[in-house]
């Protein structure tokens, strides 16, 4: 049923750029496992599941930000919100919003950071600092920041991946980069543009990650003014996942967040990272 070839534990060394693929497989298991950790503990995930991308169809039945399987909220009985910040990389997306990160750190506001491989390449020292900061959960925002499609569909003018194999590498390329630097594989994935088709979502899940989008549009691709960011965040409900950016320091994002957070705290909200929560 699951098109998982097998669950490979540890030892999957992948020489990715320009070289070839799987070199070493140590142990094979047959059951899919989800990595859930207790709040506050560093997440344990030391493998990707290998999938046989030839077993997936190269046609899909749905396309968008909310296709089946994509998680947009988390379950909580408390007044909790999850802030997520994307770092997209590329020519116009490799900046670092120091004001934002300094504020979160000073105020001890946890957040989940979805980071693209291109951003890591441009900012490796900063990436290490972020990964070592216990406030932040580091997750996977793709290798080339592509919409995740098995047949080359386009979102926001960006041509997506064009086969199940390209979907696989868009995810795993950055999995390996994060693992190389932090020692840990991400457990959550958000594609560049946040678009997917149904088959692509299935492939990500079979590799062993949850696909995470959002329920609250925080900065609309870092295009909102600070007032709009603030207004958007003040609409938050418990269990919301807010999508914002940490790679556009000239945007209104930092100022909007700085203004909204004290008001939300005053209203009884607190902020959490996503690990350990049931995503829906
Ligand atoms: Zn992005």
C-alpha cells in the first residue's frame, strides 16, 4: 500500500551534488515510524525512508496549498500559536532579518524555521547559530525552492519539479544538507511557494516527513507592511500556524511581529514550535 521500498535506519550517506546516490544502507525495517518528541527535547530523527520513485504515477489529481495530507494547524487545548518563518534563498531571498531573530531571542519566543538549502549555502554560519538556538526548530524548505509537482506544474510563475524523482531530490537534497550540518534530519517539509500535488505530498510522507503549510497568512511572502503583518497576527486562534519570512529584512515582517506579540501575550496567547504536536 505504502509505496515505501523500505524503512532505512541510519547509515544512508548520500553524495548529492553532482555525484550519485545512496551509498550505504545499514538496517532495514518494515514499519513506518513518526518522529514525535516531547516538548522541549531536541527531536530525534536519524534517517530518511528510501522510496522507489519509479512506483509513483507522473500524473496528479489535485494541485494547490491545501491538497490532501497537507497540515495547516496543530491540535492544542491551550491558547497557543506556532510562528513559522521561511528562509527561501536564491538571488533575492538570501537575506537575514536580524531585527526579527534578535527580538525572538530576547523575548524568548520559540519558532519553527523552514530553511531552504540555497539560504544555508549563503549563510552557513548564521544557520549553525540558529540551529544551536534552542528556541528554534529547523525544518526543510526544499533544495531549489520549487513547487512540488510530479509533472512540472507552475505556481507564482515558478516551474515546479517535473517527476517523482525530482520531487524526491527536492526534499532529500536539503534533508542531507541539514543533517550534514546539524546532525539531525528535519521531520517537516514546506515547499517553495507552498504548492503541491497529491502525489508529491504522498512522496514526502513516504520519505518520513509531514507536509506543513499554514492557517494564518502572516506576511504574504514578506510583501505586507508592518501594520498588515500586525493586523494579520492579531487574528490568530489557538492552533494556528502562521506563515512569515525571516529572509527579507527590508520587509514589514519584523516590525509587525514586534508589535503584535506583546498584544497577543496580553490576550493570554503563548508561542510554541511544532514538534510534539499533532498536526492537522
Ligand atoms: Zn520560500
